[in-house]
C-alpha cells in the first residue's frame, strides 16, 4: 500500500479520536488502535531515548509507566498532519506514586511516522523529569 496524505490524515484522525477516549485499561484500549493502524514491529521512542520495539516491549513500557505514575487526566490536541506522518499534543495531569514530584501538568508531543499505510514509529518528546521508583 502506498502512503498518501489522505491515508496519513485518516490514520491521524483515527488515532486522535482514540486518544480522546478515556480508558481504565489502557493496554486493552490501545490494542484496538495498534491492531488497526500499527505495523507489527513498530518502534516507540521515549523522550529520554529509551526505545521499545513491537507490542510486547510497548506493553512492558506501559506497565512500568502505570506502576510509577498516577494519571488524573489527559487532554489531546491536533492532529498535525504532514506527508509521511502526524503529531498529537498530550496535556497530562499526573504525579509520581512514590512522591518524587508533586502532581503536575506535563505537555508531551507524540510524533508518528507512517509507511505503507501503517505507523512504523512513534516518538514522544517532553520536558526532562525524574519519576524513579
């Protein structure tokens, strides 16, 4: 499948609408969008440079995040579409469970690269922080 701007726009709109929907079980929720729009072994890169490849590694990343962070809310804006990808801005209301920083608002940008009609890379950028357990 050739990736066109229309394809990228449709994927971007689907992911954006998906991200606007709150979910208690984020892994089950996101599995739906992974099945629909992500390549089998997509790469996920966090702002600190940690890289995860494929569903199993991304699920492990989610579990680590959930064990250390309490999310109180998330608002999204976008999507911002280009010829081979798109970006979504996430405004997170969160705090570390271990108290290493108080409840705060953090802005994160997710950049998604689309090839052959599938997301092959997601890369998140955010201000530096320490949420060690």
